[in-house]
C-alpha cells in the first residue's frame, strides 16, 4: 500500500462502547464525541448488531431525522489531511435514503462540499436510480474529483455492505463489497502533491461520521445526516490497492 498507514480507526463498537465517546483505535488518540445539531431529537445510539459474522463488534445507529453525528476535532486537524487518502466503512440502511446523506466528511466549504467524503449522491437525471445512492469525492484546487454513483438498490437494501473510496492524486475509485464500481478523474492539471486535496476549508476543518456540518456552531447549520448503521470506519493516509480492499472486505488486517 502506497501510504504512511492507518491514521484514524473508529470501531463504533456498540457491544463495548457506551456514553458519548467514540474511541479511536489507530493509536493517534483521535477520539470522537457523539453530538447532534441544535433542535435534534437525540444522539446516535449504540447497537450490538455485527457488521459481519464473527466481527465481535457492534455499530452506531443514526436515526432518521435525528441529525446526530460523531465529531472528531484533533488539536492538529492536519493529521486527517493526507495528500492521498482511502476512506473505509461498514454501512447498512434501507432503500429510502435521500440525496446528500453523509456517511463521513472532512471539513466544509459553506454548504457546498467537504475536502473528502462518502455520501449518498447527487440530484441526477433519474431520481429513482441516482438520488440517494453512493459516491466518493475529493475537493481539489481545480475542482472536485467524483466517483461514479452506485444506485440505491446496489447498496441500500437493508443489509451490511463494505465501502471504500480512494484517491491517488488524480483518480478516485469506489468499491462496494470488495468490487470496483468505477473511477473518476481530476478535471484539472497535475499539481504539487501537497495540493492534491483542498483542505483548510472556510467553515469547518473537523471530521464527521454520519453528518456534514457547514459550521461547528451556529443558529441554522445545514443537516445532511445519514440514517442507518455505521461500523468500523477507517481513514488511511494512502491508497488501498484492489487486493487490499478485497482483504479488508474479507475482514483481514493489512500487513
């Protein structure tokens, strides 16, 4: 794997974790805190359901309309700002997600975009197949880099799925259950490595699970929250290869 390793790992183990802390198992002490937007009806809840048989861990449930999240606000935000990145999670939801539900996001530029994110898609030409599916994107100095979309029926069927988005500096790749779903290319020209992903966005530099937040605080923050279950979220400073993605789908740790 062309990276410097695992930089964030939130097991979201509903069998052992309690309270409002989501512990980081990467060794970087990037512990998250459960929260909800102003006026929300409650926090995400811990559940014992395993993302795959034998995992021994549970998950975190994000209720529909709850507007809950896990917020990670490290003293130095740059630890979650690699030049190239892989984002991984186990997810489960019924087939009724809408456009713009964020599974994870880093930072925010107003209500427009994050630095990198896994989310449920855009308002495409066909609202049945394109809205509320799955995509991965990164923001760059020359515009965004967006993966093709997986349709709702391809991932939101009430079962658990392993999803991975990667970005190598020019190309994003999206995997579901170990299989490559497609790629997207940077529309801009090649840029220095340190500029591959646009960070230091104007309204937020924190990392979120289950939500996109345009501002850390404020009277009317936008809510683009996921509803469903999330487990075993990992952020890698580098690009998982197809073979490594398949190993992770089969629950194997990387060497």
